[in-house]
């Protein structure tokens, strides 16, 4: 019983660490390239290909789209390449048009130019997610935007790798294109170090002690000013009692 509660408290601490692990976002390509140390793979979508729902490119990325096909594009509806003479696009205009960029091996850094989002003058959002959940419907931009606009979207996940990125347009109309994809798996030093499993267990036992004292009415954490650490203890106490008991 004690061990179960301790593990439950440790899980609360582990969850807290993950909640703090938000990827670092970059507002421009130069900053992103500096962050990854100038070493990254690059995909300009210049290779010859036939429009299809899913297409593999020479850099190792596979691009899939939720409606109709990924198509090559040379300046169509304001979708203008930002590198070379070709971009990829879909102009089906379907609701929740979603592009997925999948990688042959895990990465932790991603950057791309998004072309011509949100120019049909209706409300909408451009949202991003990683397959690991480190990004979950992250808001890149809101519609409306001007015809032919280019939005840079780049981030580095400092705590975990991922193998795909999904970009979704809720606007429900218009074309959407991409060019100048850059990606890398770079060494990172987390901003918030995660405690080791053993340390988590120790903290869990400490949290359990507080819970027991609280139940006995000696100390009531809720009546005190809540520092961040106390809030974790309170969260742990609220989790521990719901575990099944061994009789
Ligand atoms: Ca290109
Ligand atoms: Ca357009």
C-alpha cells in the first residue's frame, strides 16, 4: 500500500516534469538554424513527383495530406516557393485540411515555411501537433491572412524526439502550401532537469508522509499558502487515495 502510494506520488512528479517540457519556439529561420548549431537536413520539394495522397522525398521526409493529393506547385493561388522553383500544396479547400510530415528516424527540431494560409477571409486556425504530444494543437496563426503570405514555423523539442509533425488548417477553404523544410536531431540540454527515477521515488515517499499527516488532522496543507512545491503535494494527496487497496 505504502509503495503504491509512493509510486503514485512519484508519477505526479513525473507528470509535472513533462508538463514543463514545452518545445522551444523560434520566430525566424536564422534563430532556429543557430539553435540547432547550423547542422540540419533540408527539403525543398524540388524533385519530380506525381500528385498522390502520400509522397516520399529525397531528404527522408514523407508528406501526406488528408484531402485529395499532395501536389507540386509553381506559384498557384499565391502559393509561391520560398526556395527553388517548386513547393508542395493542396488546394482542395476541405475543412481541417491536414498535412503530416513523417521522418524516417526520430528528430527533435523542425522548421518550415507555410504558404498562403487563411486568405479566404473567414475565421480559422493553423494548428500543429507532434506524434508524441509535446505539441498538441499549438496555435501557429489565425485567419484571415493576406493572399500569398509566408509563415515561418520552427521549434526544438528539448526533452524528447518525435517522428512526425501534423499541421492542420481549420479554416475550411483555400489553398495551403509548404516549402523549405529543415529538420535535425540535435543534442539538447533541458531547461528544467528531470529528477531521476530514484529521486522521484524519494520525493514520493516524502509526499506520502505529508499526506498521512494531513489525514490525521495534524497538518492541513490546503490551509497554507500554496507554493509550487506544496501544490504538487496537494495534487499527490488527491491522487493517492483513489488507488485500489489490497485486503
Ligand atoms: Ca522549393
Ligand atoms: Ca491564395
